[in-house]
């Protein structure tokens, strides 16, 4: 694979390269008893979820290079030193050191599969025979949501520090891929390796669903159940150390429940230089959750101020967006239902051209009323339409199954490269 251009300076620049993971057996290797531990609210049908995800990949591939996590992982596992180091780090973190020799004997492709789909527990003694566990190395039920364990910020990649232990291995896999894959040479920001204070590290969490690159000088970050204030403080220290001119962090507090508010991108996404998609009841009318503007200029925090809401905070630094309402404007119950099924979680592959779930009809009506032409995926995959024929466009993909996993098109995509745009 040739060296790829890596860099993301906005949420909406024309997509060049994107990282995804096609759902496999890991998404259904759970029972109702294990759903909560797996961070799901329901049990997915693999066949249906896989069919829906194929549509997303095909839509992305029409304008960008689409990379699969397992393919990249397989490539880096061909390097013996990387393979041994990664296996031993995973075994130590998950307390499965007895599996190290067994895992190291596997070929790269089999090991990559096992590290994602899970390693069956060997029933070779009484304790294991009686164990309720089915896997010694548990499946990565959430790796479908590639947005979270790593994120490209401008010209570097930030390795996520996951809030839940069930997702920690995802970050280790992303760290190995971005460190060792020859096509992805890029500097890393890693809270696991750069923070000297162990107690601070234990409280420092940051996930990609909470981090939005608005502009060359602006990050929008959610602080909630998955990204802590310490995680944001870590990022502030990184930006201070760079002394790279004026940077703005707009921090939006989020509630810990319901689980549909897990990340900022479940209530706010950028659509273009003019429009964003929001869950209005929380962002515009709930003063309990603060919006905080932090400015950093050449290594010094020059201001920390509360703002009335996220949109006004962005407006004050020159990003003036018209909000479109997830679930429409009329019925709060409809808004709540469509937000639950990732109605606000759209993915922009060009300014004003986005992908979202077809099930969220009121959200789509709202977008249509504001000039976003609504078309089904098949119009582009089967019927010959082209993205270039539209100025503003929403492509709808099936999502009856994927939405039950708790994420939408943005959650399932991690842009590695985007073209720069002007504001």
C-alpha cells in the first residue's frame, strides 16, 4: 500500500481516506446477560447489520479510499516484534498471560481475527470447565464504532483512552496500526504514554465521538460519561506545549444518561460551513449543562469562559451555523425517539453532502426543508446518480439494525485524510 496523506482540519472537508470495521461475529457473541457489559442496549443480528454496513462502505468508496481495521492489523502483525509486543501488552492488561504462547503461534491473519472476534476459553481444567465465561480473550463488540479509539486531529492522531475496560484493547490495536503500518506515518498523541502522573491517567479518558475538528484552530469537545475533564486537560497541555498560535476549545457538558447521550456527536454534527444538525432540547434549552470556551495562545491559556450555548460559542469565533433539528421542530417525543436512533449522528463526506439513517424521517424532512436533497443509497449505488450533481445532499442508508448498536454514520467512520476547506 502506498503512503497515504494523513490530515483532518475539519469535519466536512472532502473525504480522502477513512477507516471502518465491517461487523463480524463479535457483534453477536453476547447474550442478554452480557449486553450491558458489552455496552449495547440490544442484541444485533449479524446478517442484517453486515448488509447495512456494506451500503455505508459502498457509499464511502465512491469518493474515498476505505480501509478496514482488520486488514491493517494483519499487516502490522507480520512484524514479529510488533506481534509479540502487542500480544504481551494485551495479555498483561486483560490478565490473560496464560494465553500468550497460544496467541503468538497464530498466523497474522488468524491472530488479527481472534483479537477482534474473541478467543474461546479452553476447558482444560476444572475451574475453566465450570466457568460461565465463553472467551478467555473477550470479543470486541464495539470495534464497529471506529470513531472512538483513535482520531486524527489536524496532522496528528490522538489515541483514545477509553472510559470502559471492555474497549481498551481497541486503543492498543489503533496504536499499533498508526505506529507501525508503513502507509500511515503520523505523529501520535497518546495519553497512555505521555502523561507521567498515574493517578491523572486513571481519571483521564477521551473518546473520538466527543472530539470534533471544527476548523484549523477550533476543536469542539464533549465532556460526559466517556470523556472526562482530565482527558480534556491532557489535550490542553498538548496544545500548550506546541505553542502553535491561537487555538479554541469549545467544551460542551453532557448528561450521564440516557445512554443515547454517550458522545457529543449523538447530539451535534457539522453538515457544512452553514449548517449543523443538533438535538435542540439539550443544546439550546438545557442550561444545566455548561458550554465553556477555552482559548490557548502560544502555550498559554488566555481565557476560560462560560457561553450561553454551543452555537453562540462558535458564532463568537466566526463559525455561524444554522441549526437543523434532529426529529424536527414540533414534537419533543419525536425528537427524543430519533435522537435515540442516532438521528443527529450524520457523516459529512463533503461540505453539504452527508450520510444518515433512512429510519429518521422527521430529521430528513427538516433537512429537506433546508435544501438538502434526500436520496436513497441505491440512487447512487445502482441507478447512476453522482454526488457531483448536487450542492446539498443527504444520502439515506438502511439502519434498522445498526442503529440498535447505539451509533450512526459518524460513529462508524474514522477519517484519516480530508481535503482542507475555507470558512
